[in-house]
C-alpha cells in the first residue's frame, strides 16, 4: 500500500512549524513532487519563519524569501533571469499563504498570471493571517472565529473563490489539492510543472493553532474538508475545462466543523445554512465538470 | 566581496554555526547550513512508538495460528512463506481449513467493512498449495535422546508429536485403531475432510521422525509399565465414548452411537441395510450432522431431532445449512422418551415435546417437557449423537486423576502424576480440532520444559490463550474495529464460497466445499486489514510534517526522536493500530 | 556617435549599452519614454533582455529583485508616486545587497498632482541604502547609467541615478552615444557567487535575529563607505575609456571663492551661467555641483566649502518640520570643522516652478547681501 509519490526528501527536520502543521507537510509533499531543479519563493507567511532563521534553512532547494505582496512579481523576475542565464527548464514556484494570495498579494498574482508568466503559484491556505496571530483574511470561511472576527461578530462574508478567479484569468492550469490526498497533490504539481505558463495550486493547510483543532487530526480534518465538499478536489484547464479529481464518500459538514474550535460557537441553523451553501456549490461544480 | 567558499561550515549537518567576527559573516542573509541543528524533539510531551498489537483472529484461534502474518505473506505474493508461518504453529492446516468452525472469522474486524476474511479458505488454500508444490518442513535441530510416549493420534496427539519433533525429539504415538488420525479419520466424514488430505499431513509429521505404533489400545494390548518407561507421557485419548440416551428400549438393534456409525462407515465395516431406511439422528452437535449427512449418502431418509431450537445447536451453522440443502429433515424441541422395538429391532421412537426454560450451566436455555405432548416417528436406525465422554477404564490403575469426565490437567498439561501430561478432549473437553491442536502444542512445550528443567513450574506460555512455538512481538491489547482508522478501509464484500451440491447424493462422498483457488485467494488475502501488525504501508512516513519517520532495517521504520514533536498524526493515521502514543518520559 | 536625444532616451541607450538582461517597469509621467524605447529595443532584438510589463511599481522593484537574485543584470525606472510605491522594495533591494540600477526622473509628489521636477521623490528615499547620483545633463545621464552598473556590482548595493523631469527627461540635447565594444570593454558581464542556484541550494533573506542583524547592517554601511572610493574609481576609469569624467562633486569657478552656491541636477547648468556673470562683475562667487548624495561626500564638501565664508544651497525639496535636505546634510558634515561657513538654505522650484538665471542671481545677491542666514530656510519667490 505504498504511495505513488517520489521518495526523495527535499526538506529537513528541525524546522519550526507547530506540531501537526498542515503547511509544513504541504511543502514537503510539494517539493517531492517538483524535485530539485526549482527555485522556491517564500512570501511573508508562516513559512518565512518555519524555514528556519539565519544562518540555516530547512529546504534543500534554492529559496528566496520575499516581501508579502510580491509572490507574483518577484517570481516573474526570477523566471526571466533564469531564462536569460541558461536555465529555462528550472521550475519557479511561489509559496504563499492565503494572506499573500487572496489579499495583499492579489494584485501581483493577477498581474503575473495575466501575463501568463511561466511559474507555479502555490497558495497554502490556513484560512487566516496565522503568522501574525490568527487574524481574518478573505480566505477565512463564513462563520469562523478569528481574532479580528471574534465570536460576537464572526466572519460574515464567504471565502473568496480563488480558483474560480484564476480560471477566469484563463490560465493554462489551476487546481485544488489536499495534504490528505498526497498522490493527487503530487500528480497535480507534476502536471503543472510540465505546462508552460501560469499555474495556480490551492492547497488547504489545516492549522491546529488557528483552527483550534488537535494537531493529531490535521490529516483527518484535511480529509473531512474534501469529503464534506467544503474543499473539493478538482482542476481546471485553460479556464474552461473543469474536472473533479477525487469523489470521496459523502460526509456532512458538521463532521468537519465539530473538530475545530473556531466553529464551536455556530448554531445548528448556521451550520445548516453552511451545509446548504456547500451543497449548492458542489452542484455547480459537478455541473461545470460535466460539460 | 566575500566569497561563499570562505564562509564557516558546520562541523556536522546537525552542528550549529557561530561567527567569531564580522569577517566570518556572509555579506547578506543567506543560509550556510541546515535546520538539522535544531533538535525540535525537546518540544514534545507525548511520543509515538511502534508496537504490534494482537489481531482478533490470532487471538481467537485455539490452535494459535499466526493468522495475520501468514495472510500477510500470501498478500505479498509468497505463498510458500505463508505456509511456513502457518505450519510453524499448526501441522494440520488442510484439516483445519476444512473442518474448523473458524472463530477467527467471527472476530475478524473486516466483518465491519464488508465481511470477514475467509481465513479458513486461505488456510486450506495454503495446505493445498503445499501439496501441489511439494513444500516440506525441514528437519528439527539436533536429536534429543529423551523418549516420549503419546497415547492417541487424534489432533491433540498429532500436534504434540509434531511440535516435539520440531524441538528435536522423536516421540512414539500409540494409536488404538489401525490407522492414525482419531476422530479426523473415524469421526469426520470424507465429504468434509478427504482422507488423502489427512494422510498427507500425517505423513509429513511422520517424516520428522515421529513413530506410530498402531493397533495399540491402552488397557488392552498397551499397558502402563510400557508407557511408564518413557521419560514423559502425553495422554490424548479423546472422548471416544458416546453418552447413552438413558431411555427404555435403547438396547434394541438399530440403535447405534453416532461415533460408532461413523467409524464403521470410515473403516468400511458392514452396517446392515441403510439404503432405503429411515434414520433418526438424536442430537445437535457436529457428530449428529456428520452422521445425518453420512446416512443420507448411504441412501437413508434422515431426520435430525434436537431437544432445543436451531439457534442453540452447537453444530457449525454452515454444516446445518448444507445438511438441510442436501435433504436432511430437522425436528426441534423434542427429546426421545422411548425406543420402540419389535423382535429386538427398532421400529419407532416416541418423542416428548420440549420447550425452552431457564438457562442451565452451559448458559443455554434448559429444555423442559411439555406435558401431554408426544409424538412417534418411525425409524429403522436410531443414531445417538447426544454427547461424548471420556472412557475412564484404560486410565484406572495408573492413578490418573479423572474429574467430571475429564483427566484433570493444569495450564501446563500437568496431571500431578510424575511425567504424565494430558490434553485434547480427554482433558479439556473443548470439542474442536483447533482446540485440540492448541492443547497438544501447549503440552509439547510443557514437556520440553519439564525435560530440560525437571519441573512443570515456570513455563511461560506466550499469549495465554494459545501457546505459540514462535513467539510474536505483540502487546496483549487486542485490536477491535474502533482501533482501526476506517478512512483507509474501503468496504469490500467477502467472496462467495461455492459448495457443490451433487445431483445424486447416494454413494457420493466427494468433497463438498470448493474453497478459494489461486487468484481468488490472493485477492482475499489483499482484503486483510492486518490489524495491529505493521505492513510498511508508509502512511506514517508520508504524513509526518517533520520528516521524522524514515525507512529502517528490516522493512520497518525509525522515528527520529531528536526532531519528532509528538503531534500524533502518525498514530492517528496508522490504518491498523500498529503505532501508538505514550507520555514522554515513560 | 552623436545623437540629439531627450534625457529619457539617453537613459534607454545607456541601459542597452550596459546589456541589462531583465527590465521591469511601470509607466509614469515623465519616465515613460525610457521604458517605451527599451521596449522597442527588446522587440527589435537590439537588446537581448526580458521586459516584464508589471502592473505596478512595487511589482517592478520586486521583479528586478527576483531577477537580480538569480544573478542577472536588472534595471528599472520610475518617478514620484511610483518611486514612493516602491519604497518597501527599495529597502528590500538594498538589504538583499542586489546591484540593481534604477533611473528616477525627479518629480514632485502629490497631492495635488504635479508632474514637474523637484527632488522630493528621490530624497525621501535617502535612508533606503541605495546610492544616489544626480545628473546635470543628458550626456551625464547616459554615462551614469553605465557607471552605475559597475559601481553597484562592485559594492553590491543598488544605485539610483536621477534626472530632472522635463528639463532633462524630455529635452533634447546632443549626446555622444558610445560604441557597444567600448562599453563591453568597460563593463563586463555580471557574475556573482551569491545567487539562486539549484546546483548550490541556499535560502536568501530569511529571518535574522537581533544577534546577527546589526552586523549585517554594519556590513551595508561599510559597503557604502567603500562605495565612495568606488564611485570615484569607476568615474576615473570611465574617463580613461570615454574621455568624460564627473567626480563625486564638481567645483566650478572656485578659486578664491568666498561665497559658494551648492546645486544638484539641471539647476547646476543654470547656476554656471549666473556664477560666470557674477565673476565678471568681480564677485568672488563659486559653485559646487553635488553629484553624489549617497554615500554622502562629506570629505569632498568639507574640503571645497570649509574655507568659504558663505554657502547658498539650492534645495528643490523640503523636509517638513525642518529644512532643505542638501543644506541640512551639508551643515551636519561641516559641523565639527574649527571654522566653517554660514549656510543659507533656499527652498526653490518645488513642483516644477521654474528656476531661471534670475532666480539664482536673486539667491546669490541675497547671500551676498546678508551676513547670516535665519533659522528657517528661505522659501524663494512664493506668494506673500
């Protein structure tokens, strides 16, 4: 029952991710997928710290830490220079959190993919500004607690649909991925690596500290997100062709939410409303996939 | 501009880097080494550890089969290795795979995920493969000089002999009948257990150096002094005596004990006319069903009458169903009151209707007569299969303690009489082949211990329930469905096992059950979850966010405790409860 | 070869001759012609470079930071609001020790919107760790671009070269555009060990704790100190190759000068005319052109101005709540001289208000006619 993913590790132990950090595992799997002919740009986010302080690094690949908004722009420059300096096949991979992707980095991302820059943009999404202490982002789901959406006034707008936004840019490839489905994640990254142009991969990265969940359940929660259709796994080619890549057994959203303290204040009615939304979105996704 | 080659390097990948002066520092923030110097293991307060736990199948097997490992070897594509694991514990897999009521399957955790693994079919498959490929068990270690006498060549005696031979002894097995096997040959009909299968497995035992002294009956032409000359004796005489009905008229001709009936058929001795007769079988156990289906095959029309309901029948449910499908009739809640004869020959039986009352000592509802309700069934044959017991006569005079119809024997099969051990049905009365095999193995270990140390004390039997010749590293805790990670187990149905219902039953003793062949057996082995037993599926390794689990020697894993933060993901995700968490510092 | 070209185009030619490899810029008046011509050069193949047409100036600087981190020669150009939007990334480029060259067309900062020249934009970036070189002419602009790459790549600090909006950027002047072979002989291909390289994987610009951060900043200061000498040496070498040299500061009509005007940028040309007139009238007035602003050429300015009686500083900028920046920094540099001149600070020509010969003559007369300056800078020719 071994997994069909590359064995080679490109990440060392000793990094400072919290115990059970979904983002740490996401990086480990992503690097296995893309291999060592890569330049990784880490945008200001948890991974700026997780990677380790000067003079150390947890990653065995060239890494450029860069400012918060520059995930799309710095990568454009890196790619241009690699091409000018005789390494056109080196993969450029931006590694940004939801803050640096959905919010402050949105402009640079949109600009880069509109230019169809040849790079992979990976957003590892823990659904809030976790590195600064769990403040809301536009990736925070409806109803979630964060320090800036306290229990009295939880997040009252739905999560921004970044994959749809990327698809609307018409980029060659965009997809969602989950650390609980490592083979699907690796396949998608390797597929992205083989396509010229802009590729956007959205990985859900559970954060025990910010989601108020058990570190031991990070994979289970990742899996439940997919199974409950809150975070379905699909890909879009050329902004037009939608394909669902994993069809898991049906699970109600409450199973996913009850394991996280950030949802514990929600009433049954609110959860039902969320279930209804999820069901609607899923139906829309299925309809798109069937065209 | 400083060169990167002039920068300090760590002495080892996990050594820290320090700068004594500005000159040693790089001109910009750049890495000079890895975070391996940061031993994040100091963060944790709980830690993971690998420990195989006992799977319910192995736990339930009275013979002590190492089920999870032999199925694992079969799943890995090495049936010969699987067979060797199996026969390390049990010399009679071809037998067990056919006749055992398989309590392992009742406990199999797969039953919650589509259906229990057909373990008995896999056991049988391996035995049949061994025969087809000619796999043999190697000779034991250097010969030990002690002489051991085993009385009885049923499953307990055969198992004891086998394990003693593997330990280096050359025991002698005394058997009253002309061929070895005990109830395996004379009690279980050929359509359940073909005799060539039995012969093959007994021959393999003999090839290890076991001597068989046939036609030697204890108390008849085998006397205690001959046995007493041995360094150790194992009594495995079974329960060969049938309990009588204790009703008037049971002495008539045509009334025969179930075991006698079966033995006569097995040895080809004449019974008289069975074809076309009416046969009534009294009893609800396997002997009753065996006798009923055998009588059917001899041409009788058969009714089985049992004093409780079908739910309380001790016989294997599958056997009952096959009997019914073959044409055996059943009558429940009736007990014989009188055998009616004419001219000393059975003509009919008067039955008392029963109802279920309060439970008796066995835990089953005690049948009570319903006054005024009786009926008569005509019969040419009355086959009595209402229980077996020990025949104490041969044991008298040797001071062997017999209590409640059994030889009194302890955990280590010791009887209290010097050098004398007892096991199997004669001592335990447990009544199945698998239990007898387990009992014989325990006795072999006890005898070996006794011969080395002179004592019956201090013998440690691993796993308690069934002794293992090869101890497994597994904690006592038995894995149940709640211990597994259901996210990794897709429900898959158990295979249909074909039973062959011949169009013409009379005279047809060919094997009825088909078992699983080749590809089907491999597929079924793949369905095994391997509860409590690591199979190197890599799940723990893949999901560690700290890259703290890696492959180690021997196909297992090593945890880098210098870095493990104790998050617990590995133990939570392990599909089969082979990886657990404990408090740090324990 | 001599061409009559606007300042912006002079910059473009300089960038092409310097063989920049990655260019990323966002258009803003009055910089646009720089990038438009560079786009043409890339399109017609006369410049082998990737031009990344980013969607903002912040992204432009981020892109050249990315490119320079790989070891490619990178260039950008901007002005005013655009430079301000880049502010975070200017710090980033310097802290990352990247030899990026930026052409800034000096322009006032809004609101209100004002596209004309003053020095507010570049001077408000003086603490970012970039070298700053102020050009007087279109020729100097082209030459300084080429010099800038060599300086930057030697000291590993980014260089901002500055030219006045419209007065230089859009005004055509005769410019000697050197031959490519000449420039190649002067400026070799950029090579660096410290770069993103899959064959030698390292992380750059990660977290630096207090125990190390200060030393890294000290190293930047030391590089700035080294840069002083490098700017001079590169200028000297440039002079040897091309026959034109500019120095860190340029004295003009300084023999026996008792009163000196200090200028930067295009106003220097206007001031030369005024000083010539004053000299012809017998006034002992001289001029110092300050070309280098960062690193601050304190030694040069002390040498040239220490013996003067009065200095009149033309500041086309203001640091609100204090004074004009050129004057402020000069006073600090002169502070511990045993005898030092009076420094008169004139805030002049903000938002492109024209600085004419009459303006500078008026300022010189003011200095000549006053013994000492006031505490506040004089805001020249504002409405009462």
